C-alpha cells in the first residue's frame, strides 16, 4: 500500500468563524477557494466545508451541538497534536509566516530552526481560532 492521505477532517466549535479563518489560510497553503464546497446532512445536523486540493481534501466540520463550547486539548488521548504542511524551502516558510500574520491566527511562533528534529528543520507554528495547532515546515531529505 502507498500511504497517501485522502482527506483530513477537523472538527471546529463555530463553523462560520472557522470559515472566515480557513478562507484566509487555505490559499496560503496552495488550496484554490474556487473549489471549496459545502456538505450538509439534515438528519445528523452534519455540516462540512471541504477545501479540495490535488493532494488531498482538507475539511472543517461543525462540532455536535453538545460539544461546541468545549476547548481543544491536543494532549488528550486520541486528539490531533498538530498538523504540519511541508514547504518547498526556508524562503517559502518565511513568506508563509508574513502572510499568516494577516489571518488572525493565534499562538504564532515565528520561523526558526529546530535542530532537535533535524539539522535543517525550519518551521513556523500557529493555531486556528479554536486552538487547533498547525505547522509549516521545511527540511531536507533527512528522515524521509
């Protein structure tokens, strides 16, 4: 089997607020907003916004009514710790960072080298409005 990711669904507390943020973020990551689509299943009150890309589909899903006020806990068992997107080079990480500052992302950690991960590991870290953690990273062929 070739382990290629088909889609990633992230549950968010407020879909309208999430769309405002992700509509700014996703083009910075190479997604085309013209391909964005919404799915709604009335029986389950399931609403999803998909951002398709040639590599995979990234989706945000409205949390169930009883869970919408809960905080994200990336340290809990079964939780997504963070999601990392690969950049083409260090300059792409820097360019992403400059554009990221206009999105309303929180917890932004400016680009830096993290030699504890790889000798040339260069990354920026940030969170969406709900505390979901992301990274944009470049490092050479080490560990691939």
